[in-house]
């Protein structure tokens, strides 16, 4: 059984993921591997993966503002 994978890149990636998630490096690597295997096995469709994001956005209050061409032109400085 392989108990330790030692490369600088793997260690750095595990450290970065652990820092962002608050997990240990081992937990972060295990979760990343599980997620990748689930993705490869067709665990969730794109629609299922983005549904929580869509539901979160739907909870935001409406501003009543319209995002038309003039709005986007103003954002980009093309007025």
C-alpha cells in the first residue's frame, strides 16, 4: 500500500487546498480524489452541480434595475 506521495507540486497543491477549506492536507487530498472519481463516474450532471448556485442567486433581492445594452456599455466604458 502506498502511504505517502512526495512531490513538491502535490505537497503545494494539497497545502493550498487545505488552507482554503480548513481541512488537513490528507483530508483535502482525499476529498479532491473522491470528487474527481465522482466526476469521472458521472456522479452529477452539470445541471445538478450548478443548481445550488442558482438557488443561492434566486434568494438575492431584486434591484428592479434592467441590465440592457446601455448598462453593459457603461460598465465597459463604451458610453
